[in-house]
C-alpha cells in the first residue's frame, strides 16, 4: 500500500475510477463490481521504494494470488524473496504483473519459466486476488494474447487466427471486430493490458521469431491492419501494446537468444519498419514495447531498450507518443546475458522507458532502481514522469467496464473468428473452385490433433478420410521445413507459407494459422463447400500471392 505523506507544496491528485476489488466475484458470475471513486496521490509523494516498484512488471509463480504450491513458493522466494504473487505485489509496490504460460512450441517459450494461466475462471480469481493485494492503487495485469503461435489463454476463449491470416484476409473492419472480441474476453478475466498487436513488418522466411505474428511484409497494409486491431482492443477496455519498437521484422536473429542488429539505414527504418508504429499510435495504442534490438542507424552504442535517442528522441519526441513505454522481457538472453538485473532496469528507465518487464531477479531490479534514485544517477523527476504516465493509464483502464465471464467463447465471438479464418484461406497453385479432393483422403504431416480435427471437419463436409486413401493432404505448420514435406495431392500451410515454395503438390493452399476455425475453413475449401478468397501478405519464392483472380 502506498504511504501518502505530506509534501511541502500542494500535491496534484489523480482521481481514479477504480473497481473495488473486494466487491468482485472471483468467478465473474455477476460481472464487475460498482465503480468507486478513488483518489491517487501524485508521483511526487511516492517514496523511493514505491517509485521503483511502480516501474516494475515482473512475472510470478503460482495460479492463485495468496495460496501456491511448495514448489511455486520456493521459486518466488528465489525471484523476489517472498512466497506468493500477492506478497510480491505488496512488498514491492508493483506497477504491474504479467501472467505467463509456458506452452512450448512458440518462439517466446524461453522467457516463460512457469505457467499461471489455465482458463478464464482461474485467471479472473487470480487477478481479483492480485488487485486486492494492490490495495489503493490498481495493478496493470498483462499477458501475451497475440493469437496464433503466441496465445497464453487457450481454453474457454475464442481462438483467433494469426496476424498473418488477418493480413491475408485484408479486411480491416473484420480485424477490428476480432480484436474487440479478444479484448472483451481478456477484460472479463481481469487482464487489462494485452502485449499485442505485433507492429513488426516481416522481412521474409529467415525471420522465424516474428513469422506469422506479423500482419505481413508491406508497411502500408500492416499499418492498416495494426490500427484496426488497436481500435478493437482499446474499444473493449484492454490497453493495446505495439511491439517491438523500432521493428523486429528484418533480422534473422532471435532476441530471446542474442542481440539482433538492424542493418537498415534511417530512411529504410522510417519507411519500412517504423511506419506501422506511427499508425498504431495514431489509432490510440496505450503502450509501446521496445525491442532488444541494436539499430546502428539510430544509436550505434546501445540496444533500443537502453537507447535514449530511440526511446526519448525518436518515440517520444519525433513520433509524439505520450503513453507508457514498456521493455520487452528483461530475462531474454539479449539483455540478461549482458547486464545484471538492477543495472538493466536503471538503464532502461534512464533511456525513457516506463515499465521494466519480467526482470530475471525482481529483488535485484528493485534494489538497483532504489540505489540509483538515492545516489542521483536516476533523477527522481525522471522516475516520477514514468510513474505519472503509469498512473494515468491505470486511471483510464479502471474507468472502463469489466464484462462478466459469460461472453467468453460465445457463438457470436466464434463466428467472427471463423469468418476471419475463412477469408484468409489462399490458393497458391491449382484450381480456384472445388472440390479439390474427392476421397478417400489420407492426411499426413502437421500434429496429431491437427490431423484429427481436419479429418472431423472433412467428414462433416462429406469427404471420406482414411489411411491409405487415393488422395493425400499434407499439412505443414509452425516450424515446418522442406525436409518435412511429403508427396501429396494438396499441401496446406498452417503457419507462414514460405515452405510451400518447395512443395511439389499440384495444389498448394495457405491458411496462415492452425486454430480450429482455420481447419474448418481448409476443410470447406477442400470439399468444394467454399472458395479461397485470401491473398498472401508475404512473398513466396516462385509463387503468386494467389492463383485465383
């Protein structure tokens, strides 16, 4: 709890319309509690401990706020010197907390040391407990719900296709509707910050860390799609985050493993990578996430996360972004292998960043910030500027309505996801009208669950599926490579489509995602029940964006 102390001068008061956490039902059955008028002290009256805490957004172990397993307690003690997520919030006066899920099989898994997400009801109970622990000043609670390969909540919610699928569908109004669906469902769980959408313009097949998380390879269409997604999330009461500034799309190096170097000159960066961030800022994004990226054309000495010319000079002053700047995860090797947690936190804030995300050692990060404040290395006014922006964001979020859990995964929400998936399906080679297979059909490639789901959908559409069928549909998905391709009547790309350039099948199809709606859409096109209206938003060697007019 923040200790409000007397200041020698009149202190500005930030009025907050905050949800009274103690009045919420943890399972969300009755919707959100009445809004209660709260007054927050300005950053000027925060102690050094409190200023440092508001600048931090760590992760925690355990699926509940106050009660965790012995293993989770031990892990929290190693990370923060306390046993539970609630104790962490109280002890360090945290500005926020990120909920994570170590799923495996996605490009961000190395940063997710634990899982504290199972389903919406559990998340709602956890976030309610965290807000009670936060007391007078609400908590920012975030997660990475990008959809596609980076999706933290997978049960009990609407699973949208990947950003690249929305790029293929090329329907900004639909993108906005879909983001609003996701935002409403996140808000109902008590998550108020989504670290999405991805603003990166992908440079091609070599960039596997971004891949289908990007809307595409052309700055104009990416900007249009990104702005639509921002409007959708923000309209639903969830703060949208543009990432990874100044752009992670044109490097083959994964910043989870090492520090990428952007080779573009300043003009190329501005027109090709930064343009979508400008569009997202204009659309009203609440946060921008810095990438752990070295851009010699912008700052030859520091990664963007630590670069004052990038964060303050470019993002703040040139692009006029007045919202909250958050770092990418500070436990990523690009940063954690170079600097201790305390030093990294101080460098980020000195550059102009407001929130330090996922420090590998919370105690060290907090202590480093406090020591820098006391020594004068980190001017208190610099920290107060950031905390003032964080409080302003909390005020806006808390004034928004929190929906009940009842709408999660509803039929109307699923219809939006299915429409997006259907509009994304693209024929890259072969006939534009079906049926493309007649059966019996054998399914190869992909994962067992993808084959099972596609078989079920094909049978519903009247296509016989069995081993040893006269026709074959081969699936290639996330992480697919030419060596894994099999001879087939039809090869279907369920993630980035680049591998299809090596496929020899007479019919090539891209869905750009593997969510249930995408598999339903693929089945409908194969069976001749639907056409494939999509157009690849990225170039594929030797293939047109679509084979169909």
